[in-house]
C-alpha cells in the first residue's frame, strides 16, 4: 500500500493533533471496496488483509512522522462498512479509505 504525497500532507495534521494531545490514542481503520477486478476480489479474507495492510501503512507513516506506536492501533474492516453502495470501480473508490477513531 502506497501513500500519496497529498495524503501524507493530510497525515501531518493527524501528527499535529497527536502531539498537541499527548494522551490521545486512535484506532486506524482500513477499508476496501467490493468492485470486481479478479477472482480474489470477492474473497473476504483477501480484502481483510488488504484493509489491514492499508491501516498498517498509515500507522507506519504516522510513526515515521513522530507519533509513538503505542498510541496507535489498527483494524482492517474488509468491505464490511461501505460509505456508498457501489458495484463499479469509480464509485467504489470512495469505499477504499482509512478512517481514524478516538480510543477512550
């Protein structure tokens, strides 16, 4: 999973928030879509790993930018939590994402 330069800049704002709030902990949630590009795409296990890899890549970048790893957890949600109902790759792209959730 690669992180674009534009997305890296967005992650810097998360780093700034984390540094300003030293007790804040977050869960990094990776998501995939259900558009079909090959036989493996219908596999929940394949998408589970892909979503987890996506979240892990973001965690690594945040740690590289100075956030302590013990303040970050990751979870992959496969294609189980779409934000749009989409079977085509154009709209389905909206479901390929990472979200952040505050952990109490």
